[in-house]
């Protein structure tokens, strides 16, 4: 079955700097790659997603890139702000199931 | 529009007790999911339902049962709770499987003592 790895597990950046989180997946049949943000005490919420027929997608300060050949995708957050502090999960979707990475705890230091 | 609603939010059980976690969505989604979240392990799929009347096992189904009562509701039952089932449980739904956005509930924090 699908296996999703995510790095780093924790990431601290200064406010205004960029943050990058990387994920790899194993199943070439996966075709949907969402990123979720989870704030303390809440459920995960979608922040951006990308499909396998697209290499890059951007939404304001957030961008995601996908390399199907290498089976990896990355989340890029520019101009980080304190409210970006949260746990971020990548996922790979195929058919009926999503498989999630273990998460990255991002801390944005003022 | 409430999205995905889970009850209860918190629960403490004694080993061997049973309970049912309730989940309802009002987005007319076909697919529903139950995940458990443990520190450092992300979200692991317990069971899912691709459509009303169907359920399938996920990665960690042992010790759990589910019921897709109708299109809106998907419940998770622990028949005989064990300390290893202490976790945060999330229900989610998506319009049509894993190619569409999944919406999550607020979670149920379950402690088994």
C-alpha cells in the first residue's frame, strides 16, 4: 500500500523567512496530494492541493510543487507569520483512501 | 452549514467498556472516514465508507466497528475499550473518494484507563 514520509518533523523559522516541508510517496497510482494545517485542538484543514497532472500550484504565500517521476512533493510558505505556526500534514490520495504523512510542527518565531 | 460534526468531544472510558463515536456531515458527501491521531504518527485510517451501505477496513481496524447509518452519518464503535485505543479520533468526509478535498470534524479525545 501507499507510504508517505514527511520531513522535517519540526521546523523553526524567523518571522518573514520561508519554510519548506517535503514529502515522498511510494504508490505511483496516487494522483491527488493535499496539504492540511492543524491548529491546536482543531481538526486538520485543507490549505492547498495539487493533482498529478500539475507540477506547481500557488495560492498567495503558499505554493506546492510535485515531481511525479521522483514521487515527491513540497510545501513552500513564504513571508511566514506567527499565525502560520501549526502542524502541517501532507497526504497522498488514490481511489478511496488518503494516506497521511506523520506531520511537521512549524514554529514561526517573532 | 456545520460541515462535519463529531460527538462527544471528550470521553474517558474504563478498560472493557464500550462506546460509540458519532459523526454527521451536511455536505451531501459520498465518502466518510474515521482516523485516529497519535503523537508522531500522523493520521491513520481505521475504516472508511465509499458510499451509503458500504464500509471497508483501513490501516488499523482491529478493535473497532463502524456503521454507515445513512448518507449523513458514520459511527465508530469500540466494543471493549483498551488503553491502546487512547487517542484523538477524527471523522472526515469527501465528495467522492481520495481525489476530492476531505473535511474534518473537530475530533474526539478518548482516554481509556
